[in-house]
C-alpha cells in the first residue's frame, strides 16, 4: 500500500539550511511526495496536526469522503494529520492520517529524517503499511498564541500595584516611582511570520481552523 495523500503551500524560494538543533521538529510546511500539495504541521493542544495549506490545482473538494455531508468541503485547510501524540523516548508522533484519495483514516506515524524531510507511514489494521517522504518548504512554526491559551497557559496577574507616595517637581515622598518604560518600536510592516494568515496565505494558523480547534480531546 502506498499512501497518496492530498495535502499543503510552496513558499517562494523554498526553505533550506536549517540548523541541526531543528532536526527533530516536525512543524512547518512540507511538500508531499508527488508535489500536488503541501501540508502545514503545527502543535495544537499538545498534539501535532497537519492541514492542507496549498494546492497545485486550487479548488479541490473532498469528493471521496464517505460522509455525504463532507463531499463538497474544500480540501484547502482540511486536516490530514490528526491528533498525533509524541511517543516516549523517540522523535516520532503517532495518530491518524486522512487520505483524501480514498476518503479513509489510517493509523500513522510521522518521523523527522534530518532537518528537511519528514517520513510518514500509515497502516491498515496494524499491517499492510506504506509511506512516503515529504520535503520541507517552510521553517518550523512557533507555538500558536491562541493554542497556548487553550492549553491553560498562566494569565498575566495584571498591572503591578502602584508605588506608595507622591511625586512632585521637587522630589518623591515615600517609595520611589520608577520612570516609565521607553515606548516600543513600531512594528515592521509587511512581515509575515510562519503560519500567519495573510493575502498570500489563506490558511494561516492551522490551530484556529474549526476542524482542529473544535476537536474534542
């Protein structure tokens, strides 16, 4: 069995020269073996997820899905790697993969192979396994801010209490009031971070896609 996944965004110029420290990071955009699409992989709610982020032929539909209500859904932004958990002691994640070529779910693993390749292997009933290798076309993706909040990241305790005392032109009575912090530098315009939604990237942060954000853990 050979997996023929319909997935992922080819970034202009590609992405190479990752440092060895990033070798085991499966996040980022990956071009599937036959080049028809890319999968964007990101950590969402403690699991790895992947979704179609670019299509060679735009306008694809999930026409092979056995669920009649999903046959007309767009394949762009559709989840393909589903709730993949890291295996203890190894750089490998296991979960499910959705194969739009036949509309079926398979047990699967993803394993980084160096810094620019990702091996995906799927099996039916624990055997008849097949797989393919994807090529990196986008850098690793930082943890989504929305995802961090969903995972229960500690919230800010709020503004620090004001120092006691009165500041006057002649000096300060009571506790010393520190000077105000310098104003933040203006943000650079036109800079898009990996996985950030924009005109050239209609998918953006896959953790915010309804299919992934609404997944019941």
